[in-house]
C-alpha cells in the first residue's frame, strides 16, 4: 500500500456537510467510504500476509519457534499505518474514489 499523502493517525472531527457535498446525501457518502475502507483493509491484509508468508516454516513446533527481527519490523510497519477508514475518508475528500449511482427507473 503506497500512501501518496501523509495521513494522520488521529481521529479528526469532520464537517458532515463537506462529506455530503459530492453525493448530496451523507448516508451515500458513508457507504462509499465504508466500502472503500473494506477494500483497503483487504489489500493491506493480503500484502501483510504475503510478506509474512516468506518467514513461515511448516516444520516449526512450539519449542522451535524463534523471533525473527525482520518479521517484527514488518509487523510494526503495518501497525503504524493509518487505519483504512482514515485513508478512505482522505481519498473521498480528494475525489480519488470512483463511484456511480444506479438509476432505478
């Protein structure tokens, strides 16, 4: 996951009117953000699993398990990433999320 901007890791109070402007409805905006957040979380999980799979050893038993410094560093990096929801909100506010509405006519 490559972040283009520096996204803070703290919760920020947001103006609901600003979030509702692109869609005209706050609930639609929240659904779009939630779906994108789920996509980001899945991408991060897949990426982390792939990196940690390099270190897995099928012959390990409880007694043979040892600390791998690189594995710990990778885990710490992913723990420090901003939450998927914050990334999705930032993308939504910068018009980086493609969405469409379905006409039920």
